[in-house]
C-alpha cells in the first residue's frame, strides 16, 4: 500500500486522558487496573475504568447521543489538540472528503441496561430511552461525525477485539479508491454489565490483575478506552510533520471457533504476513511488536506460536493490556496509538504483572522497559470468531 500519514492521534484509558499521561504511565511501568468498583458489580476481578466519564456533559445540540460510550468518546477527542487537527483537515479537504470509521463492541449498551432496570410496571422501557443515538452500534460514528462536523462516508466496524484495528484498513482502501482524502479512525468501548458478566460466564475473567504471558495467567481484565487517529493521504499539506506512517495492514478470518483462537495461530499468521507484504517489508525489519496478549491461556499460547513462526524468537514484543486492561472494541486503536508513541519516543514498553514468564512461549517478551530507536513497529489485534488485524507503522515514509 501507499504509506498514509498519521497526522494526529490521542487515546484515553485507565492510564489517563491523552498521550502524555499514557506515556508517563508506560515509562513508569504503572498499571491503571484496580479491583472492580464499576456499578458495584459483585465480581472478583480487576478493571481499567477511565476516571471522570460520569462527570462529562455533552453540549445541548448533541444531548440525544448521551450515554457512557459517547461521553467517553467526547472526553477522548478533547485531548492532544485532536479537535484542532480535525478542523484543519476539514478545512484542507472539505467536510465531505473526511471519513469517520470507528470500532466498538457494545457501544452504549449500559444505557439499555439502565433502561431495563427502570421499566414501567407493564414492562415498557422508559419514554426517554432512545436506542438509535445511544446503544445502536452506529451511534458512535454518528456522534463523532456530528461533533467534529464531518460529512464524509462513515460506519462502525464491530468484529470484537480487532474492530478498531480494522478501521485503519477501511480508511486506507477508501483513500486509495479516491473516495476520501482523510479519515478519523479508532474506537471506543465502555464498561457495562453485559461485558463483565458475559466474560465471567465464559470463565475468561481473571480474579486477579491480568498477567499476559505469565505461566499462571488465568484470564483478562476488562478495560474501557477511547482512541482516535487522523490519517491523511498527503502529509505535505498539513501544518506539522506526521506522527508516523501507516505502512501496511493485514486482515484474516480463520473462523476456527466462536471464542477460541486457532491453536496454531493460522489466522494470526496470515494477518501478520499480509501486513508485512502490504508494507513491502521483511519480518526482520520490524523492531517491536505490540502483542494482542489477553492473558488467557489459549490466546497467549496461540499468538506466541504465530509470532515465532513469522518473526522468529528474537524480535522484542510485549502486551500492554497489563496496563490498560482489555478494552475490547477499542483495543486495536489503543494499541496502535501506543505503538506510535513507542516509535516516537524510542520506548519498548514492558509487559506488566508477570511473576514468572511462561517458558513455553518462545518469544522475546519484555518484562522491563527498553529504550532504543524504533523505525518500524507492528500491532496485533485478534478478535472472537477468528477476526484478525495487524497494523505496521513506520517512523518515516
């Protein structure tokens, strides 16, 4: 593919709001996870809850979109000068030439859960409940496009944990086809009861803080996040140098099982090789991989086998979910932004919470931060149903 400029980016997670807070936490090897307090859920687990979401108030003209997911989105794109960057792109290309492609898994489902708890004696939902602008999956893109004044093509990708990685490929294809000149991409997912109880019923929640690639790993910690990036076809027309370049995208779907990855990582291998081919790179040219690394026994094992087969055992890699939690539909966007931060600051972030690394996972997993120049990095995102996406970023074109 022709490299695309990443001209702006921001992320808000349990580590804090904005890139500076995220970078400081990564440099300090500090996790944002804590024992669950959300909605007084009586589960023994840890979550990555974003501070301040409940205090966010949407402007009056956007009030119909009010739900936790869209409040988190609003909090997220206020950071890092992202609004000004989008305004600049809108001015350069025109509002109808800037697309909005976002990933989410549950959207504003908490709004519906709350509505069900306030049904009338006859079972009707409250009169003020609005499904379309709150819980409907598309409500996220509708809200963001309205808030940013964008009128280009827009949709939501909902392929579980690969959702907000796949949207980078969506934007690249539409730009290559000449349908748009720029796009806001990323994802937002917020905590809700269905997610917490659902993963608990699947026996995938850890009762302790999650420990990716640990020999005793036993499940994930759910987080929430908002991550946004602005991709443009012509960085020279922008006011500032790009933060990095999208060099390649690889996507696959192995369809092995509804929730369990192919044990040998067949789909992951195809996506990683596809991303390298798209970027016209060899495996040895990747300096760091941000792993999907969910801390479940089968996922980490399958990913390790896949990475070892494609890249060998020496490329440095880590999972940052020990810091942010698994942010589900936002995970691909969050980890893409972390990969870009790592590249810009020469930081290979440690995988946190490891007590004893699983020696059977034959990869160069980092347990401490490392500092080195990074020219090209990859970010893995593997979702339920075998939906896989891998992104490759470069420091220069």
